[in-house]
């Protein structure tokens, strides 16, 4: 069993009452959503978990599979690199930003379904099956549609498995070329500050019941120098819940002292006001985070980004 999964299994069996992270649990309670969040350092020596049983439960991978899918596409040569062009298929899609030519980088950033389905047609079922087995990525139900298996629920994965997979990606222990890893790293980069670099991918299994939202990735910090991996999944009631995926991860990383504050959008207060009717408890995440930070050794860093 991989190191991190073995460590977590031992932790949950030996001391199930101590597996729950109170800080993370408080954030989920304030948001009023059911889900799990795992935050672990690269070595697996420090692990923070909310809802350990759910962390081990598999859910549809949805667009988080684009992390491995990108590695596969680069490794198999169906796309040359992050700047390689994926010509628009000419169809009008629900997401306006999908209705244009894309590069691999922009397809990843916008989670462009048709773009990755174009690549999937070239990769094919047999090569996908081989890559999934080599990566030890979740579970694939047979038979499967090679252009939809990550969308239709055929491919499932747990938050713990996401963390272990990302650990292997970071350490480059999977059998892929350095150039493929470099291309993936470039497209995954979501945020850069003086203190950290965040690499991540969202996912939304809208066809599942309940719908499942994902946010997985890792953050590299400068002071101290460290790498932390995270995986969140949560039940969603619709598209209005989706910003909570990033919000909860960011709040979790901050309350555990891994990252510091980020830039506040100018319409921050309007966003909060707009969401008050849908999520009356959401605004308490801000005050709760400040309370948790103030109770520690460092002063509160300010608002976390809700957008």
C-alpha cells in the first residue's frame, strides 16, 4: 500500500477519534455542506482530515481526471505541449468560452469538455486502460466509453486516492517523461504569490446524485519551503455551490497556517450579499476563520477570498 494511504489507514484504525480535524470541521459546518477535505504534506508526516470515512469513499472523478488525462495526452503525443492548438469543433456549447480554438493550457483552465474529448478519441480505450492501471488511479467500471468515462460516473476515485496520486505526480514516480510532467505542471499552475504557488483542478459530477464538487491539487510554499497536497469533495445543490470548493480549500490551507491571505476582489461584499439568501451560514466562515487565526500565535491575516 502506498505510504500515505498506509499512514492514514493506520491513523483511522488506531485512533479514529483523533482523525477528525476540528478546524476543518468547523469550516464545513459554517458553510453548511457535507464533504471531506484532506491536507497532507508531501512525506505524509503531517495530515489534516475532515470526515475520514468519506475521504476513503469513491466518487465520480469528473474533470479532476484532466490531471492524468493531460499527462496521458502529452505522453502519447496526441498534443505537443501546453501551447499546442486544439481547433474548435464548430459546435455551440453551453459554456461560451468553449466556443473557440483552444490550447491545451486554456482547455485545462476552462475545463473544456469537447477539447479533451477530441484528445480522447485519439488516445482510445486500450491506452486509457493501461494508463489508469499504471497510475493506480481510482476504479474504472467496464465496459466504458473512452470519450465520456470520466464524466458519466464510470471512473471513480476517493479523496485519499487523489492525494496519493498527486504525491506520485509531484515526485515523478509514475512512468512518464520529464517533458510530460513539465507540461502538466505548467497547465496546473493556478496562482502565484510571493509566498506560494498553487496547482489545482476543479471537478463537478453534475450527473451524480447528489452532485459532487471537487477541488484537488497542491501548494508549494516558500517560507518554510514545503509542499502540501489537498483533495476536497463535497455535495453540491447546483452551480451556485461551486465557489465553495475553492473557498473551503483556501480557508483550510490558511487556518492550518500553510498559506497567508490573498487579494480581495473589489466586489467581495456584493458577492457575500448575493449569497446570503442561498447560504445563510456561508458568511460565518469569514468570522470563524478570523477567530481560529486570532486564537493561534499569529494575528489574523484578513479576509479569505470568496470568489
